[in-house]
């Protein structure tokens, strides 16, 4: 029981610490759109973002 | 020191989260960067492509964006024709990074105020005295 609880706790902690892959777009009119990384649009944007990050690091 | 170089120098002094940054314009011309030229140009061109692709998501002009990946985050901010792109590690304090980047962009694009012209006394040419 204790071991199962510990495993669940570790799993939840790991999940909590993992930020979602997404792209947040802020428009000049003050609105904001969040594009999830697992959507086709998000995947396309994140591919470009990874290319840019590779150039930067 | 050039305004762009000075602004980037202040940015890297202030922000411990920004790992690399490049200042460029909408045509892709790099004004300054914390990276060697070739990598700066590549970062600017991919950041520009990302912004253009993001503008297809919804109608409207994008002022700024953050792309979060497992390897880190990419920030792009636009102020008119001028842009800044910056890379951070994973899970940055987004609000703080946006603030630092906006300040950097503003500093880099601030034109020095023109000096006030001092009035000079004009002397009227002497008439020939014939009239």
C-alpha cells in the first residue's frame, strides 16, 4: 500500500513538473490563443521553434 | 557602442533566463545578437518563419509569442518593424522574460533625440549705400 502510494506520488510529481508543449500567441488587440503541441498547427509551429532553439544553443 | 549591442549587453546582465537573443527587422536583417553571425542569422530567419506561420492560425497581428518545448522556450516580440527573438531553458518565468525582452527592444530602437539647434545671429549684408 505504501509502495503504491509512493509510486503514485512520484508519478503525479513528475507529471506536475512537465510543462505542456504549446505555443502561446498574443495579439495586438489584447487577445491570446494557446495552440497545443499535439494539434497539427501546434506541431508545425513547434518544429520551427525547435529549429530556432537549435540555432540558439 | 551601438544601441543594439548595448541593449543586448544590458539584457544578458539583467536576465539569467535568456540564453541567447537576436535583434532583427521584418526583412530579416540582424541588428545585433549574443550569438556568432551565422547562428544569429539562422535564429532570426526561423523566428521570422515561426511568426509568419503563427499569423496563419488566426486573423490579426501578433505582438508576441512563446513556444514552449521540452528543450526550452522560444520568445518572439515585435514592435513595429523591429523584432527580438530569444531562447531560454525549459519552464522560464514567461512574464519576466517578456518584460526584459520588451525593455531590450525599446532600448535598441530608441533613437537619440536630435540636438536643439542654437540660434545664430544673422547679419544682414551691408547695402551698397547707393539707395
